[in-house]
C-alpha cells in the first residue's frame, strides 16, 4: 500500500484498487503505514484511499470495517496537509489539474487530492 501511495506515477488500475485493498485487509500494520505516510508527506493520499474504502464499507453495511476505517481516518485527519497533491499522477498537465479542481469529489477536495476517483467506480467494487 505504501509503495503504491508513494509512486509519482502509478497505473490507474492499481490506484483504483487501493480502496478495496484497505477495506479488505484491515489487519495491515496501520501504525507503520500512517507513520511512513506522514514521513513521506503522503498522508493525504492515504486519507483519500481510506475515505473511499469507508464509502465502500458503508455501501455494503459493514459496520466493523467502517469502525476500523473511521479510526484510521481520524488519525490522519489530525495530520492532513493543506497543500494540494495528485493521486499518484504527478505528470498531469496544468489543464488536467484545473479540470480536476473543478470536478473532483468532495472527498478528494477534503484531502486536497487531484483525482476523479470515487468509491462507486466499478473497479473499486468487489
């Protein structure tokens, strides 16, 4: 998960699978992941992934998963960065950045992430 989040250019199919990974593998070492995300200034990318994972769990009424994901999101909320970042696509053009600022989801805007990815994207579902 961390290696994917730390990539400047990540295949979009891999990026779209990260919320599923977070929702499915709740036993990962979250302390290590949050610590390293913060160390490398990737906490907003991780927060964005976890927010999408939470939306997926909510859609499936998975209360235990929702609780665990919320707890991790709360940890990240306190260290959320104000600077804007792409979601693993640093080479996007200025025009793409402008378009995404205007068309991104409220979740992406909250995490200051330039992405049009949403939990309801077909590749984000099981």
